[in-house]
C-alpha cells in the first residue's frame, strides 16, 4: 500500500507550465530524494504535496492515517516570533 500517490500533477503560472504529468507512488517503507536544478519545481511540488498550494491539474492521495509535516526552506520564518531555543523545543 502506498503512503502517497500523485497522478498527473501539473503546475502552471499563466501560460508558463512549470511541470506537467508528474506521477509517483511512495510505498510505506519508501525513502525519497528530490534532486534537480534551480527553477524546475521541486519546492512547488513539495508545497502541493503538503497541501500548501493547489496544483493546476492532477490528484494527490495520502493513505488514511498519514500525517505530513513541512518545514519551509527558510526555517527562520517558521519560528518567527518564537523565542524558544532548540533545547526548549526538545
């Protein structure tokens, strides 16, 4: 059983197609690396999977009971206004 399945995901900005037709399935014990040059849509794809943005096309399915977390590239924004240290958070 796949934990995550994406089918024909696409993201467009106006007439510009960032990517189209991306499909993948991640098994329960799977590990994933997302590698590519700048500007090809890696972060956009992760934002779509995390539910932070909506794809222009395609579908996403998470297995029941799956919890997903997302930490932005600029992690300082995620902790803005929080005066805790790493030790405090542990």
